C-alpha cells in the first residue's frame, strides 16, 4: 500500500462515509475463529491491517487483546476512534508496518489483503509477527447465487478496470509464502439487514472504484440499483446475503 492503487486512494478518501454506513458487519462465528484459529485473547497483540473505518476493529477488541489499527488513508483513520475506542491507531501500510520486529501475535486483514497481496507485504508481515504468530484474512463476499444480488454486481462490472478484488482470486497467487504454513479456510453465511438505501445503495457506492467516479456516474449507478430492487419486488428493508470467508496461516520461522 506504499504505492496505493488509485481506486483505493481516491475512492476510500472520498467514500469513507458510505463505507462506514453501507458495509456489512461480520457473523457471530468470527469470535470463535479469532479465538481458536488466531489464538487471540488478553495479553496478546492483534493488528488490524488496512483497518479502513474500523469496521472489523471492534471484533478484535472484543477478544481482550491489545489492538493496533493500521490504515494508510487519513479520511478512513479519522473514523476509527469512533468505531473502536481503545484501539491504537497508526498510519502505515503493508510494506512498511509501523511495528517493531515480532510485536504482533496476530495480523488480521479484513476486506483488505487483495490490495497488497505481494511477496514484499507478506515478508513485512512475517517480520512484524512473532514466530508462531497468526495471519488472518477475512472477506465478506456477496452471494451472487441470489438473482437480485447478481444483477447488482453486474451494474458494477463496467467500472471495475484493473482494481484488485477478492472475487478475482489473484490474491491467492501470493501463497505459499516463505516462512508461513499453508492457508486454512472456513466460511460462514450471514445477512446484512437494514434500509435498502444503506444496505444496498450505500454498499455499492462504497466500492472503491465507484467512489472514485464523478458524481453524475455515481448517481446513475444508485438509480440502477434502485431499479433492480424494484424489479425484484424488494421493499424499503432488505436482507443482503453474504458469505464470510476466513483464512489463517502461521509464521513458522
């Protein structure tokens, strides 16, 4: 992230408000995964890397661990203290972590690793992790088996360009990584329930490459999303289906 992709730099700076309001939370099973797979709890230090507006950071704080939120975009960092009081907030990126050697028991990248899925970033995370420490990757993936969700995703396709996405799977090319064990993988289903304008429209507008577009194009995308909802008979309150995918690996050496 020292060379932040233009979609992230522009979109996340401009769209921090939509990101905070439109992004889903995480399922209850995350708590057990953080405890079992990442071994988080009191006396441990967890790093939320690419913390954004702090959407995932409270999940780390709930384990009782000391939490350091690392985020390169100032507009995003400004929202973390409100979302996650108690977290230490540091400016930094994945290739130059503001952490001492071996400072972290766990590093978690929630909705973020696809932006910096490189050998250099993994080497830097390896440096900052204790031997035996855990790296966790988390994504909320839209359930495109649902027709209206697939229709919403199709609205975004013409604007995606070369923006890194979890759905492309290219982030997997960073593994296997030197000094790390093979990735384990789990999945949990959940829904984001709330007003359609927030759960659907704000969610689409918070997408990095959409938030970077001009106001007229963003308004057109919002209108198309509303038309999809109307065409599928969805009302003012929507249950947006997601699959949360989690991955974990251990620093071996």
